C-alpha cells in the first residue's frame, strides 16, 4: 500500500472513543476563550503606568474600579445586540438594520419623553391654498418611561416583523432587505429629528434630542414632592436641614460614620500627594543643581532628601449637617424604577464594600472611584440567560438550529421555519430597543448617529464567538465571549505604547477571518464532512 495514499475517514470513526482534551478543543468557544484571556492580560499589563512594575493586573487603569465599570458598559451594550444578531445567524439569516434601529428607537423614545405622543391622520386642505393638515386622534402629553418604551417597542417590533415577513414570503436574501431597512430607518430618524427640533427661524433642525430631565434620578423629597436628585441637593441650607430631620437616627449614624471615613481617607491621600509633590520638587531642584555644578547646594539638598521630607498632615474635614442631608438624599429610592432599571447602577453595596472595607475602590483623591456597574450589564446577563434557556432547553431552540442547519429538512419535518425567522427578526429589533433604552436613560440624550456600524460589530462578535455564517451552529456562551473580546480589544490596544489605538481593528479583522475558518472546520468535523 502506498504510504502517500490518504486514508479517508469512515462514518464509524465518529463512534470511536475520544481523548478528554479532544472533546474540549472541539468546542468552538475554546479559541475565543484563549483570545479573551490574552486580551485581559494585555489590558492588565499595558495599563500599568510607565515606570512602575507590578504583577497585580488590577494595579493599572484597565482593571481599576472605574476601568472595569466602563469596560463592561461597552461589552454589555454590544453583547445585547450580539445576542439578537447571533441567534438570527444561527437560523441562517442576517439583519443589517440593527444599528439604524438603535438610532431610531433611541430617537423615538427621547422625542416621546420630551414632546409627548399623538396619533395624527394627515389630510389635504385647500383652505388658504393647497397644503397638508393633520387630524389628531388622541394625545399623551406627559409620557412615563414605561409608556415611552412600550410605544417604541410597538414600532420597532412591527418593523422587525415586516422585514421578516418580506424575507420569508418573497425569498429575497435577508442581506438585501435589511440593507434597505438600514437606509430607510437611518433616513427616517434624521428626518424626524430635524422636523421636531426645527425652530421657526431655521431651515433645518438639530439631529439630537437634549434637555431631557435625569429621569432615573427623580425622587420624592419630603416637603417638596418629586424633583431631580441634584436639584434636591441644591436646596437652601434651611430646607436641607429640614429634610435631614426626617431621617431615622440609625441612618444618620451610619452616614456620619461613612462620611467621617471618606473625609479621613481624602485627608490622608492629600497628605501623600503633597509629600510626593515636595519630593518631586526637591528631586528636580537637585538635578538642576547637579547640572549647574553647584556642589554646596547639591550637598544641602541631598541632606534634606536623606533626612526625609516632612509635610504637615492635612486635617480631615468635619462632617456637617449639610453633608449629612445631601448624603441622606442620595439614599432616596428613585420614583421612576423603569428608567433606573435601564439607566441606573447595580451592585452598589458590593462597590461600597470595596471602598469602605477592602480599601480598593478608591481614586487618586481618596474618594470612591465607581458607584457600581451600569444597569446594561444586568440586562445583558438576563437576556443571555433567557437566550441560553431557549436555545439549549426548549423545542424552539431545536427549531432555530434546524432552520439554519438544513432549511428543506426542517420544513419537511414540520418545523415552522417562517415563524422562527420572523420571530428572530423581531427579537433583533427588541435587542436594539433595549440597547437604545440603556443609552437614553443613562445620558438623557439621543443622537441620530447612535448605533452606527453596530450591526457589523454585532455580527463580528457573534462570528468571533463561534457562530457559523452559514447557520445551524453556535452557542450563547460563544456569543458572549465574542462581545467580551470585541470590547476588551477596543481598550487594550489604546494602552500599548508605540501602537496606534485604531490597530485594534486590524487585530479584530484577523481574528474574525480566523474564527470564521475555524468555526467552519469545526462544524464540518462535527457533521462528519471531513
């Protein structure tokens, strides 16, 4: 037998026992996991300030409390839309309108919150010349966050249903239909922004919606009713004292203890900063004296440095009743829980423990660095758990895999493939709306440019996470890993000295192509094609 003859795999080879590591490395999530760990190491190492050495990855800016908070915000927002895009790709379809849907949903939500909502039927009028007028059917002037979200969902889910219906009934590629949806939604969003923001003396309006109140921080203040938290803390001294009188004694004692700790921490930090500043000044003076050749001055300065530079301790600020009143206002629960659900913070007690007990969540001035994670992290995790359950534990998940794996076979076995695809197009619209809601309630503004190119980033995150573009193959864990890789790569490359921060796109491009080839190879091996 010729030794060069290729031995083809047999069908029975699939039944042979496999080594434990073969099973692990056959999983598509293994590659993304390795890349993710590499990026975490890069971010931890390169974000440490130059001139310092530490084996602690949390010593740098990338993994301090604020860095973790901001990194996970980027990751989770991308992860939300990546879940919808990834599940749709598993079913064999694409949605390129996701990014424009984000801008449309955010704009619709912000405009409804600012100007209200009305249903108007246009008609032609000849009174005073040919023109269009509107017949108002009904109007809601003061719209709550929940109502604004539900109205926006009606519009976005309807558009997602329409795109899915056109695709399954016409047979046109989803790439073309959703590309049209991308242009349609982006243009419609810009038109609406300018129409609502157009002043009488302007030819075109702004493409942003601003001046929204900080809805998530509207609270019920004793004696004043509902108002924004910052406005409550800016009340007169007499009014703040009256508010403090309503606080339970146990709350006052706890706040006094916390504020005392904070003031002492700030004082210690200011003392250390002043000492370091003095040391730096003396070192600079010593270098200048050495350059000038003034030996007597060099000797005198060196003696002062060797003796140790004494700096008077900064006195800790005393806790006043006004400080306690403002701290007490910060403990008030929001009167708008829906807005806080999307735009607030989570795990605040954990971040408080990291500051008061672990002495880690501290910025360079001694204050608490980060209040908690953004709420979008919670929404991302909740959606991921639901998607995992649906995809892995239900019949609908089997329908999704079979629709993307072999459409004809799925239809022959009675799988409602059209309903599956339409439902997933609606789900991508839902994810885009959740993304938009997080942005609107976090920053209290909306912009037509929001979501730009997010459709491509979501697809890339899904593919990097092990989803095969031909459909029928992928996992929720992989999609989440892909989102983490994309988000961390954005940050890690900006810390590498001598490397342009935009190089992360080169890295992601290479990882994307490699992942696509690897995913297809793994799929073929699992299916027994090679």
